[in-house]
């Protein structure tokens, strides 16, 4: 939770993220029975318009699903990635929800990875994210800041188990200015701001 009293809004994490499924029973089987997320609330929408279910993902946050009887079919590569990282194109369309990363304890990462496989979930290899040229390592080392494994839910929603391993981000982690739509960089928008002590001009006396 943010403690900055000067911020325009006080954010307290994610209340819920709402997705759309094709089969609510199958979704309950996956999220409640395989991943172990308790159901918090179930709703039949008025006028036979569908259903809305909420799952507990910890810290007071939840993941919600709508089921609409006449919803369009899934659109891999548009609404979500067509493939998992390391297994094909991970790109999705503007405005899409590319993937959800669930925060898990770093000390239980390997245990949870094996548990997913034991439950029959098809997973990627473990990605140890670092600042190397490939941005990932096959081994865990002190430069790794987060460990990840990716998998799909029954509707092709890309999910991730992620475990922070860093000791705290610093200004050195803000090293890239953002790209604009045409691929150019918004120079000074991030990098200069992150290093404002170096950028301050001392007025002449």
C-alpha cells in the first residue's frame, strides 16, 4: 500500500481483475481445484446475461471471471499471446491483457514449479530474469531480480508465477526512456528524472 500522502490517489493493490471465460465450471475447476484459489463470491447476472465469479488471490485482491452465453470466441495473438514465453510469439494487441503474474514466495518457487507439473499444468522452463543481454539466465545468481514460470488457463489466458528475489530497486533500474508509437524515444522522460541530482543545473552567481 502506498504511504505517500502527497499522491493524488491512495492505491491499495488490485481490487479485482475481470476476465471472460467460455465455461465457468471449467474455470472453477482450474482456479479453485488445481491452483487452490478460494471462491469469494458468485453471481448470476440479471436477465440471464451470464455469470460473474470472484476468486481470492491473497492480500485482499481477487481475480474475477465473467461468463457470457454469446461471447465471441478467443482471439490468440490479439486479446492474449498466442504462445508462452520461449515457445513462440508473446505479443498481443494494444489494450489487451497480456498476462497475469501471481506473486509467490521466493523460497517456495521451485516447490510450486514442481507442483504445477504434478497437477498436469503445461509450463515453460524457469526464467531467472536479469539484466544480461538475453534478460534471462538458466541459473539463479545475485543479478536475478525475479523468477518466473508461465502457463495458460483453459481459455488461453497467460498466467505467471513470479517471485521477487531482489533486495530493492534503485535509480539504476530506471535506465530506459519510453518508446513512442513510431518507435522513437521520449528522451529525458524517465532517465533524466531518475537521475535528477546529476541533471540539476547550478545557477551562476
